[in-house]
C-alpha cells in the first residue's frame, strides 16, 4: 500500500515537470500595425443591413455597388445603375483594403447618386467595431460632380471624432424617409467611398475619378 501511494503521489509532480511551471498567461501579442491602404476606393463589402421592407421595394439593393470607383449613371426612376439604395436607416460597411491615417483637411469622400439625401458615416479599424461616428451626424450629401447629372458627394474628416486611423467605413442612411417603402430607391443612394489621401489618376473620360 505504501508503495502504491508513493507512486500515485508522484503523478502530479511528473505532470508538472512535463507541462512546465504554471504562471501568468502569455500576454496578448501586439497586433501587427495596420498596413496602409493602396487603393483610393473601397475594395470589398464587410457588412450591410437594409430593412426587409426596403429590400422588398428597392430595385437598387446590391451592396457590391458601393465597391470601387464612382460609376452611378442612367436616368429615370427605373433606369439608374451603379449604386445601392440604403433604405430606411440602412447601412453598408466597406473595407478600404488597408488603413488610412488622419491628415490635414477631409479624409473621406462619399459619393451618392440621384438626390441629396443626408448620410451618417462611422469608421473603425476592425470590421466588428467599435465604430466611431464622424461629424456632422446628418451630412447633406449633395455637392454635385461638375458636368454630371447623377453623381454627388460629401466629405468627412477623421479628426472630427478624434480618430487617427480607419480601415472600415460604415455609411448609414440619415434621411429617415417619412413614408417607409414608398419608392424604388428609398434612402440614401451609395455609389462609392474614396480615401482622399491616396492619389488617383485623373480619368474624366472614363468616369473613374474626379479631382478638385
């Protein structure tokens, strides 16, 4: 019996030797610095939400239309192309493909089509947030692109919310249309999101970029 007990008492010691000394958990690794974005426009959709009632009515409800350079076009209620209607309070979150850093002046340009509905813009370095609201909260988005009857834009500064870096941009409808599900393009009509810190080629003839 004594030998058996001695053997069993040695088990915890052997286990401890095999596993090493116990102690505080390893610290969380320092995250890799956010690589700088290389494209001036959003590269993918990270998330979206459009209310079911708007999805049932909207005919411009593809979130992928918010990726890439502004390309909204067409004319007439049923003949537009190149944008996503956010619906009553809906939103689309796009990935810039890398981080942008606050600089002097505005950092983001949001392109909207057709009308001049107000937008709210939030930013984060993670697709899961937390997201920070940029000011102003209700930004009328109706500065017309010269020579274009469809494209309009508005701009935002990261510093307006004390943000230094951002990669994910959430554009939210702030129109709050008084009669939900009343039109085929309800809510703000998101065309594209651009980082103003990244240079782009001027290609007016192709409609790929506009510089002022």
